[in-house]
C-alpha cells in the first residue's frame, strides 16, 4: 500500500512573536518540521507533501539547505491564504494516488510517537483519526461519538455547545484517509462556521453520512501529540523531549545525577556505566564509550569519547575524538579537529584546535595548542602557546615524542621540535630544534647587589 504524507505548515504562528517561521523553531536542536519529516521518512512514505504559506520560501530554503536525505521525496505546495486545515490539504491533493493512504501531519506537532503512528497507518478503515485525552483541552476539536461509542464527527471548540465542550477526547489533527475519498470529501467542504474556514475535521461527518468505515486510535500519551502555538508551548515540548531522552539514556545504563537537568540536542550514544552530572548539554552526534564520567556544565558537540575518560566541569568539546582514559578540564576547550590519543591529559584553561596529541601527552595548565602534532608523552608546561597565525596564514607545529616544553614558552610556527628535546621555560622558539637538544631563548639573569628601590617623592 502506498503512503502519502501531507504536512501542514502554512499557519502564521502569530503567538510565537517571532520573525522566524513557527515550524523552523528548534526542538531538541532541530527544526520542528524536520522532526515531522523524519517521522514521515521512518514510515517509508512514498511521497511527502508539505504545505507552506506564510514565510514559505524561508521554510523551503532552511529545510533544503540542511540537505537531509529525505529531500528527494518532498514536494512543496503553496497555500497563499490560510483558509483552514481543509483548504490546506486541498492544496496538496494534485497528483495524489486515489488508491494511496494519505496521512495528515502538522508541522508544529514535532514529538510524534512513531509507534502510535504505525498503528494509525496500519488501520484498514477508510478514515482513521488519532485522538487523545490531554489534561488541557482548551481550543481543541472535540470528538463526537454515538451511543455505541462510534466516532460520528468532530466539533471545533469555537462551534461547540457547552455540553460538547465537556468532552475530554480531542482531535490531535492527525488522520489517515484513502486518497480517493479524501479528494471527494474535501471538494464538498464548506466554510459556514464560526471561523469562516474550511475545516478538515468536517470530513468525518461526511464519511459517517456516506457509511464509510471510520475509526479512531487513541494516543495514550497525549504529550507526544501536543502542538506548539507559543514560546511557552515550545519550552514545554522541549522539556517533554528531554525527559524522553533522559529516560532512554538511563535505560541504556547511564547514571544521570538529575534527569531533569540534562539536554540532548541531537543523538547521544553511551555505553554502560557512564555518569553525567547536572547541566550537561549534548549536541549533534555524540558517541561515548563505557565508564566515562562527565562532570557538570559541560557542552559536548559532535564528538567521540573513548572508554574511561573523565571530563571535568565546565569543559566545552566540539568535533573532537578522544581515545581511552583521557582526562580533560575543568574549564578546557577542545575545538574542531582535535584528536587525543589514549591517556592524554588536558587541564584547566587549555584550548586545543586542529591538533593531534599522541598517547600520554599532557598540557595541564593555561595553554593554546593549534595546528599542531604532539608526540607521545610530551609535557607541555603552563602557559605554552603555539603561535600558529602570522596574521595571514596558519602554520604547523610538530613536536616529537618525549619533548618537554618549559612553562611560558611560545613556539612560533612553522617549527619542528625533535624527539626528546627540551625547551627551557620562558623561551620564544622560532627555529627547529634537533632531537635531544636543549633550546633556551631568554635574556640571562642579572643580579644588582643590594638594590634600592626608588622612594616616593
Ligand atoms: C486544529 C483542528 C482541531 C484540533 C487541533 C489540534 C481543524 C479545523 N481543527 O485546530 O480539531 O484539535 O488542530 O491542534 O482542523 N494550517 C495550515 N493552513 C491553514 C490552517 C492551518 O497549514 O489554513 C496548519 C497550521 O500551520 C498548523 C495546523 O494546520 O500546523 C493546525 O492549524 P491550527 O490553526 O493550529 O488548527 P486549530 O484551529 O488549532
Ligand atoms: Ca493549533
């Protein structure tokens, strides 16, 4: 059976009070619409039809430039005027296979539980609604059932009687309908209601009148089908997602000191017995081995961390690869293309960029290492700086195995320091050093006997 997904994303989202189109606001580090597109992809939709209107071009550009793999199956439709959800679906109907199942999703309902959606998609009925019973039903369409508990219609809150407003089962907005019947019922929609809109929900009563099989799947966890209309909704949905993320990390064996104080804006995989303290943020794709400890307030983005590493508090790691048994921080910054082999130690206020440190190398205090290759067991003293930039170009520093770089030295790249060499503290190194040599470049110490400091006049 072929599946066509229609995603409604034309609404203006006035209550977001934002220049950014509503469906591009992020949840869990990615646009809401991207979550919905991922969902359609996971259902193996043959076609994804997205209806945009307000700021449509910006939405298309943003989704296309992030270039995910589903782009080939997306078709964009324009709804110039937002005349209601039924009118929106009409815009996406041209070319729909009459035999296909059409699934309507909303671009501002990003946390969709895919398992529930699979139940909807597997339904054999002509029309299947996804309903829920959330705590807050304000503004929602109410599900009307007859005495035999069969769905007979949906009434919008603005059109509902006081009695109907008491109904706690609501329309999530998500529905599945056979293409042929959907096209037929849409063509008969009117807009004679309190909002003067073409309501998609009116097809339910039409289906019932036609004697079609109408079914409803009730979502047990209503929070997964909540929509976003305001920044407050957005924050709430973010929390819902983060709770789910925390739950799945704990299920994988990760110890979270406080599951309410961790944020995953992407995908994180952790092996067993990792421990994550409060206010840690993971972004992009992060892969963590076993027995890793991450202390509080760290940000870790698009990185791989090997087994038994210890990341101390307030460390920022981006696009880096760490071997096993490394320790980093507190207050360290690993910038893109940093590679730490096993047992590397990076201490406080050390910044590393585009550099590889081999096994057992150490930079424990206040250093900048950029565009460098650092050998095994190298000791970088406090305050050492690789001067990699001459104002126009970046240059490489190569430090051999077992080198000792004394504190407060500057290494003006390009420079190569041979294995086992020693750099005396306070040196400015501008030329290569041969293996085993000691290089010092500093003024000789002078002592003036019994020196009298000037006195204040
Ligand atoms: C809709 C449903 C209601 C349901 C609720 C769930 C109808 C008539 N009502 O109400 O039963 O309980 O969602 O949140 O369907 N959109 C367009 N073009 C339009 C209008 C809307 O693309 O002309 C899109 C919006 O961007 C949004 C979605 O459709 O993604 C829902 O629109 P919204 O105005 O929020 O619908 P509600 O009135 O809340
Ligand atoms: Ca809404």
